[in-house]
C-alpha cells in the first residue's frame, strides 16, 4: 500500500471510532464488569497498527515509530473521552483512556518484538 492509502485507512478508522463514540449507547452484550475496557484496548490495538503504518514513513528508528504511534493513539483516546463527555447518555472515563493507551502499547510492543525476531533471522 502507498502512504496515502495507509493514511486514508487510518482516517476512516478514526471516523469509525468517532461514530461509535457519538452514539448514546453501543449495542454490545455485557457479560461482565469492565468488559468495555477490553473493547477499548482492542480498538486501540488496531488503531496503533494502522498508525504505525503511517508513522513509519516519518521516522527511521523502529523504537521511535512505535513510541510515536502509541503517543498518537493515546492523544486520540484522550480527545475521544473528552468528546464523549458531551454526548448525551455517555460519560468520560479515565480508565477507558488507560485501556486505549494500553491496547496501543501492547500492539507496539508485540510489533517491535516481532520486528526484532525477524531481523535476527535475516542476519543469521
């Protein structure tokens, strides 16, 4: 994919998250307390992978790419929680933002480790 396509996919994902956040409730079954944190972490895990595809064109060092992707997702998560504070029927929760940032961090840790392992295989 091209840089432009990567950016468009990320932008569409932002719109998807925004659309979910703009609803007064999301029709998802709740089987246990705190389940929404798993949804948040999963959504931002995906967002971090998409952000990484865009950010990798801006920096050379993989650790900087991963860090910038997490920061980017964390800032978006914070702004999303702020947005939800204005949506009727929704509230803003700092733990949702922590779950967002945790999901993005997990994605980048796994991706970084995967890249390290693959580079070792190439050089061996």
